[in-house]
């Protein structure tokens, strides 16, 4: 028999997964609370019980995944700094690897989170901008500073561009397998997650290194 805490955890987790998929597919405004409850297998009132509101559910979804990803990023960045001066490639790997590993892990359902992150990152909606800022401004600042430490002549504006363009590359890479097949008439050689990370890091590093050069 399930304990109350175990039962609560199972219900809230089911709602989080269902909400994540719905928000990723239909956006915040298009996602239906009734449909989310139906997919989670719960009464709609349970969403309000656990998360308070539709906005509260979106906040909880982003906080859960982003905390996991950002903790790994911070740990990797700290390890690099402890070992000495990191390279551009090492910084980008530390930043993108946790996101790509999650996004390509079907068992953890990370693809929906990355798709939702892409939607929120490109949104001009005040709610989306606030959630992105609350979850990512802290870690973003650490990597912007790390880029400038590697290249002291790099302006803050270029360091911010380096961060944002690297992020965009990482997000886009997670959907590449589905698009590449039809483009190549199924002759595209699929790669595993590690190969994908190496390709993305190499691609992003070239652009960031260019921004680091004095003009």
C-alpha cells in the first residue's frame, strides 16, 4: 500500500510530466488544464491542490528541470576552475552537456522540457521572461564571467552573445535527428549522445572563439 507521501509524489509527478508535454506542444495559453489532468489521470482540482494555478504548474515544471540542469553546470564549472584555466571547448561542454544529455534521454522525458525551454526563451510574454530569468540568470552570469576570464579583452556584450548563441545551438541540436533523416532521404548517419555533444561543442566553440578575438 502506498504511503501518503509516496502517493502525493506519484500524483504530483504525473501532473508535472503531463503539464510539461502540454506546454511544450501547445504553449502556455494553448495548453488546457482539463487535458493536462486527463493525461495525468487525476481530477483537475488536484492541479490546483498541488500547484495552485496554471502559472504555478509552469513554474514548478521549469524549476524542477532547471535546478537539475543548473546544478550539474555549476559543478562542472567549479571542477574546471579548480583544475586550472579552462578552455573555450571545456566551458561550452560544461554548459551544454547537462542540457543535451537530458534532452536526448527518452526515459526521463527530457525532450519535452527542452522544447518548452525553446518556447519560453523566444517568448516576449512577461510570464515567460520572468520564469526564464528566475531559473537561468544566475548560471548565465557565471558562464558569461567565465568566458571573459578566458578572454579578458572580450566585451560583456560579446560574452552574453557567446552564452546565448551557444544555448541556441544546444537547444536546436536536440531535434536534429528527426529533421536530418528526411533531408537526406534516410541516408543520414544517426549519432549517439556523446557524438552529438562533441559536434555541438566543436561548432559552438568556433563561433565563441571568433567573438573572443580582438576587433
